[in-house]
């Protein structure tokens, strides 16, 4: 690394040179604003739709090296966390920045366990949805509605108030998610069972029928716990950026997180695993794969579950999920779509179209197959993702609230429309 951490920019319009400091491999966009600025001209701006090369924050939550396929939460590799930790411990790690002591862990698990119930009016609110309401729509509305049940949550400058909302949200998300699932099935909502672990209780609220106590299969509970860990954070992705952007207005965290859920709802983000299953089902048999691949290469459609904005060699989460697939299928029997997925992956990974564009299976390529084996309908997949991502959204929100450098999010635009038109009243225009 050279001593001189600056960038010299010459503005060829004026011949003037500017020296901009380089910090942490970045230049400040606001420094460009000095370039070419005059009374009549605004300074230079940078144009970056989709923030493909713009850092919006400093963050110590999650590290990703997309080329090397590395994902770390607070410095711990995802492979180790998935194998040796639990979702609640990982949530603690993300929120607090370090692993808990025994006492901290016990207190944390106790706090989360005893905040799983929601106000009965939240239940009534959820029951008001149409019988076929998409569970993500129900989840994002009910999380947003929580802000009205906890009006103190808007006092975001108080660390104790912030902590209470963080606990509530991590605790209540499975309750709301499970109830949105039961709603679509016309089944009664199941109240939380505080004797069970976080993931077991979630399974109980999803699947318990008339038995006095739900008895979850520990292998399925573990696989679901691993899936939640894999989704717990992923630095500045679309939904986290939505949480931060909305949170930058200093709104309460329920409103900010419901914006994150809305972003996750989209098919290019959290909705991709649902799209993967639809695609596999549409392909139907292995002999149709080559024609499907040709269609993708001709630009007719995308190979869902492939490609990633950051991972350009492999998605480390996809590797762990493949292993979880084996564990789940041992209990549930193999999902017949697995064969098609594996063959599709094999053919795509040998095809120059995908190789040259660095398109590999992402976390969503196999997660849908597991969820389906666990008897979740596709509409629930994104809900599971949202439950897993909640600690990450909250860790990022907490970081935002304490970050003195952050301002209300307000990107610039390049205006391309008309100017100074003369308004003609309707009666004259239509005459
Ligand atoms: N199938 C076919 N071609 C693809 C795919 C795909 N899944 N993904 C990217 N490409 C092509 C693009 O058409 C483009 O080709 P071109 O250079 O000839 O124009 C090239 O690969 C680069 O793709 P971009 O769209 O520029 O990549 P970007 O980083 O913007 O998009 C994204 C990433 C949105 C994930 C994209 O790969 C995609 O749509 N994948 C399918 C949806 C999906 O699986 N999403 C889940 C992401 S993981 C998550 O959110 C948890």
C-alpha cells in the first residue's frame, strides 16, 4: 500500500485538478461534489443504480468475500456457526457483537422465550385477512402493526427501549409467521409453548393439532435452525438496505423491519426459492432440461436460484444447505424435484453461458426443496427467510441508530423529464 492515499482527478472541461482522500478503499461521493461546482453548475455526482459500487455505511456485523465464497457474522465463519451454534446464540452474536457467556445466554433465551406471545388484538387483526392472503403480506402488516402496540418503541434514543423491541421482534416473529401459515389453512392459531426451544416452538405453532403437546423431530428442528442461521444476515442486501433507509428517518424499528419484509417479498430477493420450485415443477422431467437451458440462454427467462450480486464463485450457504437437504430427506423421504435440481445444476455448471457470467447456485436453489419436504407451501418460504433475517435487520438497525455519520437516506437523481411547461387547464385541452 502506498503512502499517498489520495486520488487525483482532472476535470477536462476546465483543466482543473482535484485531490480526493482515499479512506478504507473508498472516496467520498461528497468530495466529487466540489468538482466543477460553480454558481450556475451543480458539482459532479456519481450515478450508481442499485448501489453496485457504492458503500452506504460502515458496518461491523457481517463480512462477505464474494470471490472467495466467505461469509462471516461478527468474524465467525458461517460453516462453524451452522455446525456448532444455535439460531438464538447467533442472534445474540449479531445483536451484541460477541458470543454470550453462560449467564448472558441463559438470560437471552429466557427473555426471547417469554416474549413470544402477542396481544390478542394482533390475533384479531390477522384473522381479518382474506382466507387466501399471502403469509408475507400478513407478516409485514402485523409486524408494522406492532408499532401501535408498543408506542414507546419510537423512543429510539433509549438503549433499554431499543433492547426491549429487539427481544420482542425476534421472539414474536415465529408466532406471527406461524399464524399467517395457519390462517391460509383455516386452522386455529396455536399459542407459543415456552417449554420448547425457539425452533421447536415454531414447529409446534405451525403443525400442532389436537395432541396435548407437540413432539418435534429433533433432526427437523436442527435442520430448520441451521436454515435460520444461514439467513440471519447478509450485509447490505436489498431488504437490509430498506431497513436502514426507512430507519434513517428515525422511525420505530417495527416500521423499519416491516419495510425490510416488504423488500424481501420480491422475487429477485427472498421470493427466489419459491420461484425455483415453480421452475423445477414446470420443467417436470429431466429430458426437458436442455430445452429449458436453451431458453435461459436465449434470454427468455432466468435460471432461478442461480447468480448472486456478491458471490461470483460459490455461495457458501448453498454448500451447507445441500448437507441439510440430506439430513431432512433422511426423515421425510427424498423430494422428487431434487433429481431435476441436481441435473439442472450439473448441466448449468458445465455450460459456458453460466461459467462465463460466474453464475452458481445460490442459497435459494436448494432451500425450497427442504422447505417443501418440511411440508411448507411455497408462499411460506419467504416467511421463513424473514424470521431468520430478523436478528440481522435489527443488528444493522442498532448500528445505524448509533452511527454518527448516518443521515436520512436521500439519493440524488439525474432528472430526465420536461421543464417549465405551460399548464393548459383541462377544459381547454379537451375542447
Ligand atoms: N439466469 C440466467 N442469466 C442470469 C441469471 C440467471 N439466474 N442471473 C444473472 N444472469 C445473467 C444476466 O442476464 C447478465 O447477463 P448479460 O451480461 O448477458 O446481460 C449477467 O448474468 C449478469 O447478471 P446481472 O443481472 O447483472 O447480475 P446482478 O448482480 O444484477 O443480479 C441476481 C443478481 C438478481 C441475483 C440475478 O443473478 C438473478 O436474478 N438471479 C435469479 C434470482 C435469484 O436466484 N435470486 C436470489 C438471490 S439470493 C438472495 O436474494 C437470498
